[in-house]
C-alpha cells in the first residue's frame, strides 16, 4: 500500500512520549545506564517489545518518562516526532502530552511546555506552522529549509493538546487547563484526558474540564478503553468535541454517540496490540464507517506500537476493503474535526485539493 505514504494525512491522536523513535529511546537509556541511573540490559528488551496488553503499556510509559523527563530531552523528542510525522506526509499534527512536574530536574508543568515549544521551533527539515489561534504572537514561528516549500511533505501545521493524566489530582488537572488557556497564543488548541483507564475517577477531572469548556477550549477524552458504563455515559453526556478509542461501548452508548455525532479518533494497531479489541474483524471502525459517523484514523503511540499513520491507513484499507479514493476522502474529512482555526482548515482544504489532482484520484 505504498500509495498511503504520498497521500496527505491529518494526525489528531498522537502522544508525544508514545511516539519516540526506538533508536532515540535506546540511546537515551544507554546514556542513563552509563550514569548508573538504570540498568540498560534490564530495559532494552522492554523498549524493543511491541505487543503488550493495556496495563503493561502504562508500565512502559513509566520507564519512558524516567528516560525522557528533562528539558533537553523533551525538546529533542518533540523535534524528532514532528520530523517523523512530516516525513510520513502528515500535513497537520495535533500532538498531545501531559505537562510534567519533575522537581529533581527543576521542571514545572510550564517549563516542560517551554521545552516542547523549543523542540517545535528547532525543527529545520520541514517548514512548521505553529501560529497562535487568538492573535499573532511574538513566538509564533515559521521557517523553512531551502527549496522545501512546495506541496506535501514540505510544511506541517503543528498544534498542541495538553493531556490530563488520570493519575493526577484535581489541582494538577486545573493547572494544566490554566496553562492551556494561557498558551492559546502559542499553538495550544485543546485539552485531553488520558492515562490508565483503570485508575482515577471521572469526577476528579470534571471541574477542570468544565472550566476548560467555559473558556472555549475544545476537549477530547479517552473514552471506553475498558468497560465502565457509568463513566462512558458521563463522558458522552459531557459533550466533548471528540473522543478517542470508544472500544467498550454498549448498545445504548453507540446510539447516544451516533445521535450526538461525536467524532471518534480510531487507533487500530493500538487497540489490537493492547488486546482492547480482538482483531480488525470485530473492530467498530466498520460499523461507524458504514453509518457515516465522523471518524479519524490515528496512531496513538507510533513508537510504542511500531506503526505510522500511513501504516494505519494501509491496515484500514486492507481490513475493511477500502480503496485509494475512499482512504483519501477519509483523510480529507479529518479537516472538519481539527481543533485549529478556520484559517488552517482553509489551508488544509487547498493542500488536499492540490494533492487530489497530483495523485490522480
Ligand atoms: P506523554 O503525555 O507525552 O507523556 O505521553 C505518554 C502518556 O500518554 C502516557 O503516560 C499515558 O498517560 C498516555 N497514553 C498513551 N497511550 C495511551 C492509551 O492507549 N490510553 C490512555 N492513555 C495513553
Ligand atoms: Zn491515546
């Protein structure tokens, strides 16, 4: 399915620390091993393993966070992740990450985000658009390498979603939302609720999420990764702008989701590798697609699950019998569900229109 690569694509569900190159993780782990902070041989096989059940994934994230949570590394992985998505012809990327406090590294949630922004600004293999959504700002940055300014692969729009981790307190969640409000001029376009679905209570995060909503910040929720009917209903009833996964919904939830037309971020490889869904044969993509329900193909964690957005498109195409044109249309439809402004939507429509002609569709 080589044709999935040249196609312009939109990525709306990608976690920064889940999207790191294996080679970078191994290099960083080796360095920490040399400093005696970890035992490299103990972690090497953990990093390289790609099939893990949902609970094991969160253990891996704890290890990744030990390896990556200092300012210099956060900036480096951000830069590399953007370069990798751009190389896969992702033209618009909403990258999500939980702002982290790490006292041993003099890191606050704010300084973590400054490191992420520094990483975005340091990308030089592709032009990056990181304009603020409210007004033009001094830090909005756009640059390009010589000769790379035409067409797909030469420019990527990057926006940030700040994630609240379900392990966090109500206060920490509120701090994240306050940062999102403050950093709207710096490319932050939304809030996400993520983390181990077996940890934490919806009600803990509700005040912060309601505050975000009141401030006009779009919200996406990891919803229904495990069966939890009460929480799933509460999440749908909250009317988020999008939800991620939606694996364990019951008949009534499906009806409600469809009636509310809440777009679903679908992460096929993630769902299958974590054993949340047994196989593509029983994946809800098929029913949602047939019902013309808004959905977006995404990677979730392309590093942890060894995938790419092109690979997700190829998988959907073969598993659900969809051709090149249908896949292009699916990618194009995602424009309607991005959290960035109308100006970006207009630009993306032009990019897809020109690709449509170029790719002979
Ligand atoms: P970070 O926010 O950049 O550190 O990205 C890693 C974090 O994303 C993890 O610690 C989880 O909180 C979250 N995450 C990644 N994959 C999943 C998933 O499949 N379900 C829920 N949360 C996830
Ligand atoms: Zn996710």
